[in-house]
């Protein structure tokens, strides 16, 4: 049950992110793609991918905190 709730909370938090942030997070953490692969797939520089990952994860963490997730 906890895993189902966790998955739902993360999915809800992901919906709050911008399309750009969500795209790189899903590719990096769900698909396991490298920064270079994400860069090539999206047609953006690697630095942009790294930046979107950094700020996207930060926004995801904030969204989860606002939902009451503390772990």
C-alpha cells in the first residue's frame, strides 16, 4: 500500500513541473538515460539538461513537501 501511495504522490508532484523539467526527469530517473542521451534526444545542450535536472528535482522536492511528504 505504501508503494502505491508513494507512486501516486510522485506522479501528482511530477504533474506540477514544467514540461521541460518533467521531460528530463522522466528520461533520467525512469528510463535511466544519460545526460548525453537526453541532450541528443531533446536537441538541447548537455548543460541545459543538467540545469533542468537540478531545478526540476528541486521543484519536485518542494511540491512533495507542500503535499506533506517529509521523507
